[in-house]
DNA sequence: TTTAAAAATGGAAGCGCTTTCAGTCAATTT
DNA sequence: AAATTGACTGAAAGCGCTTCCATTTTTAAA
């Protein structure tokens, strides 16, 4: 029940092992059509698939990139993953791992062990220094997505979160809103902090600050749970730090028979697939997710080819997408 | 710039390679505390991580399961993936691959090459016979999720799709609906076919058939695009074959100012996260996705341990979840 | 003290593959 | 007839690791 090896193919085709290897890899010496045919035939008959472990043991690795995300279920990351997969050159292998904070170490270890030559972090790294040291020691370059980090320690892909938050504030202000609530997930990542900062900053230029700041878990249910407090605050608008929660808020408000945007305007962030299908459609901030995924992959690939180039940070602009969920204050 | 290998650790700790291997793997012979300490220290100093390729070359593989899904963006599969990841024993590695029909062969090949010892297909296999032969030849067991297949060729995990469709029909009939539309994705998978069959079957017991059958791409946009036709059909209810499309339908109807469920009842299928957050909340059929993912993983693991057991099919029941989007016919 | 048994460790083979190299043999070319 | 070329083989090294077996060292029993 042993897997068929190159030896079996060689025997069956009645040629040398070297011949099989070179013919199947299409490099090395030249062989006659006849021999090539024999080898190919034998391979197919036996259903031979080279063992990549053995192959990688020798020099010519194919590139393996490990990607660590917080969850496969978050639309943002689902998009990132899909876009990376779609854009990966055929000789590049991608391995995705969902990881919580506690098993981040494990995730990294497992990826490195499997031969990942580079890592992409789609989530905050709690003990950054340690991780950095570990990876540096192994000469494994990595890239962080949408997180603050030492600009000189690794490549980064960032979106202009500060601007994003600011755009939201401007938009609401321009609609005449003065009583604006802020709804946050209870665990903020760096990029969310910037989002918040941009928002608050612009609010303050109008001498305003949020009527209330409500926190809840980052989920649709979390958003829904904030509704009671939101209503009590008598705000005329709310900035919900991400679409996922905003969807919950929308739902909760509908349960209370509060009309959006007539009674209150709602703004989300991310412009996930669902935003334009909500009722009302959701005003939100769009990040070019597909481009981000693609850029991250390209940057890390480039890093692999040129380990000594200075670290880069790619910046992506965000865009306010105005839809039905925001309107003039009454 | 070579990665540090076991040899380096051995040299640094001033012990044999064999000792390092056995100590780090905590098996084989016994070693003195002193030696163990030296080795561990050397490993940490060097940041050594064993190369799993080399390791797998020898007997003791850790188990690698390849999982092929159509897309990472579909909530159904995002859930499946997440649940598998969450339930995987630590010595089992999961590799997910998104794959279209054209590159299914590649996906399979790449997974096998990487040493996958079993495969799970979350999508239809176009050329089943060929794939089956290929995998059988390599003694790689596989499992199909929610697809029809020869019950004696591999393990399967199925949900009671026929019942699911039937439940929907009964529900609508019981609400008094007689003019019911059916909205399908234009590419049906086996399970969707069964879903449809159950639905039609139960309709026919009331001597009914759909007022209209509309097809569109499987997406929210696809669903939205069917609205015009749906309205023309003057149906009082519609069964949309999955939530994704149903969300689009809901949206489209709102644009036309058609009230759900007052003017028309809508039923989806899948009970994705979003169903209960729609406005109105969506009546749909729930599949125990998390259980399904878990079951699939367990079955294939069991198969690995017992290659000769007869093939199994796990059946999961579905449940109609009645929400706001369906109501009595006017 | 001798001796046998137990404990600690090193040596080396081998996993499947790629790659190199010297060399064989036949078919061409000069 | 000799030299050249093309097609190929066989052997061997080496990738990093595990594992079996032999050997050395220590400890305890005789």
C-alpha cells in the first residue's frame, strides 16, 4: 500500500530514475520522444504524483505563503482570502489559518514548520516583539494588514482609516447632524482606533463630541444590543464602526419602529457585500478589499525576491459610499 | 542564510543528531535532564523549527486533509471552514482551496502533491469518474458534502434537502398561498435539485405547480435581478433556493415598494447569519452547518483510521425557521 | 572488587527526490 | 576508419529528519 514513487515509474517505463525525474520536470538533459512517451504513460498508469515533501527537501522550493486571519466568517477576510487566491501565481501556494489570540503562536509555528517562506497577518499580533524576533531569526519576512506597527520592521498594507472616520463625520455634519452617537466593538484593533480618531477629530472641528459612545461585541448581535442605549441618547445619527454591527443596529431600530434615516441616520464601515442590500441601503466607507488582498500578496512576493529592499507601506484610499441610511437631520 | 537545521542544534548543544530528534519529539530513548536542558536551550537560541517536509519523508506523517470549496465568500462555506478548523485535532492539518470547475484538477493535484491524505469536496465534481479513479489509485479517501454520488464510492455528508424543499412548500400552502413562484440559481448543484424536487413534490400534492420559475446567478445581485419577473407573475409567495439570492429579492421588492410579507411572502434556504437580520427577517430553512463541518471532518478522519470500513453517509435534518417574511395570503 | 544490567548516547541507514557526472552505446559526420 | 554527437544509464551525494542498533558509561547487584 506504499504510494507509488519515482522508482516505480522508472521500473515500469524501463528507464532510469534520473530520466523520469528530468522528463517529468522538463529540465536537464534531452530525451527522445519515445522515452518521454514511455515515462508519461507509466506515470499515468500508476497515477504517480511526486511527493512534494521530498522535492522540497532539495533546493527548488515552490513558494509557500502563510496567511493568518481572525476568522473565515468575516466578510472582509473572506474577500481578502478570495482575492489572494485568485491572484496567486501558480507556483505560489497559500495556506490560510484562522487564529485566535491564544493560539497565534501555534499558528505561526505550524506555518513555519510547514515551510512557509513568508507570513501575512490579517490580525493584530499581541506580542509583537516576540513574534518579530522569532520570525527574524528564521529569516521569514512578514507583512501586516491594517495594523499599526513599526514601519521599519516589516512591510505593511494600510488603508487611510483616519480619513475614513473623518469622511463619516463630515458627511453627518453636512447633513446637519449635531447629536451623533458612536458605536464601537469592545475590542478595538489599531485600524479601528484610527477610524475612531479621524471621526472624533473632525467632529471636534465643529466643536462637537459624540452624544454617547456605546460598545458591544463585534457582530450583528452586538450591534443589535446597542439599540436601546442608542435610542436613549436621542441622537439623530450614529457612526457604527463596521458594517457587521451596523446591520445589527439597523435591525434593532426596525424592531423599535424607528425609521432610518428619517428618525436617525446610520453609517457603517467596510462596505461589505451586504451594505447595498440592506433596507435601507447602508451608507458606509468602502475599502478596496480586493486590491488590498492583491497588494499584500504582491508585496510579500516582492519581499521574497528582494529581502534587502527597504520596508514598504502601501496605502489605500477609502471612499464614502452614501446610500439611503443617512439623510438630512429633521 | 540557510535555515537552521537539526544538525546546527546538535552541534550547538554538543550532542548527537539522534539525541536532538528524540528529545524534541519526546519519544524514543531516555536522556538525562542535563542533556535535555542543553538541547532545549540550543533550540531556543537558534530559533530552530523542524522542517516538516523532511519529517514527513519518514514514516510518521501528521495527517493532512485537503478541503476544496467553491468560494470563501459564501457564508455557508465560511461556516463549514470555520467549524472544521475549530474542531480539528491538533495533529491534523487542514488546507483549504477555493476552486472553480476548470481548475478542480489542479486543486486536487496540488493537494495530493502536498501530501494530503484525504480530501473533502464541498463542491460538485464535474468529471466524477476520472477523479474517483485518480484518487482510488493513490488510495486517497475522499468525502463529498451535499452532493449526490455513488453511495458505494465514498463517504458522504448530506442534509435532507428534499425534506427542506418540502417543508417550504407545506409552509406556504398552509398560509393559503396558491400562486407560488420558484427562484433558482442558473447552475444547480445536486443538493439544490433535491431541494427543488421536494418543493415541487409537495406543491403537486395540492395539485399546484409554480406560477413561474425564474433563474439567475447565485448571488444577491442575481436575486435582485429576478424581481421584475417575479412581480409580473403576480405570485403571492416565492421560494428562493438560497438566502443569498433571497436577500437580493427582498431588496428588489423594497425598491418597488412591494411589502413583504403583506404583498408577497418570501422564503430562503440556508439560514445564513444574515437571515435573522433582514428587514423583514427571512423565513428560511436551517441546515446545521457547524455540525455538518464537524461531521465531515470526523468521518474522513475515521476513514483514515479504518480504510476498509464500508462507506457511510451521514444525514442531517433541516428545520424550517419561520420569521417575518412569510405571512397569510391576503 | 567484579560483573551484569540499566541508562545514556552516538552512528548510520533510509525516506523520495533532484542533480551532477562519468561513461556506454549507437548513429552520424568527417 | 576515426571522431563527433545524441540519447541515455547508473551511481552517488545530499536535502533534514527519524529510528534502529551498537556502543559507551554509569549504577547497582553479586
